[in-house]
C-alpha cells in the first residue's frame, strides 16, 4: 500500500460521512480484514438474496455494507472522497 492510499483510507475511516458498514467495505476492498472477516466477506459476496437475508440477522453491518457496495452508490461515494476503488 502506498503512502497516498494509506492517507486516503485513513481519511475515510475517520470521516463522519461514512458509517461502520461503509468502513467495513473499505477494509474488505483493501484487504485489511482478519481471516474470519475475509471468509465472511466471501460468503456474503456469494450469497443469494435469501441467504443474504439470513446473514443479515447475524451480520447486519457487513451485509448492509456489501449491498451498498454491490447494488448502491458506495463506490461512487468513496471515489468522490478521493479513494481509488
């Protein structure tokens, strides 16, 4: 990771413009999660809508982040904040 990427990630991670689910996605996309969270991200990314609903019961922050990333505007919001995603 370059110094610039580190600074951009730090800016997003400390910003009030992004909530916990958004910040989880940043950690996921930049490979900053631990082993369990990486496996969870892979599971969420492969899940169909029914299983996403089930996963949301135990992991609401992570599933919400994934949905914002995959189906929402999170990538655009992160790009607008200067993060190269």
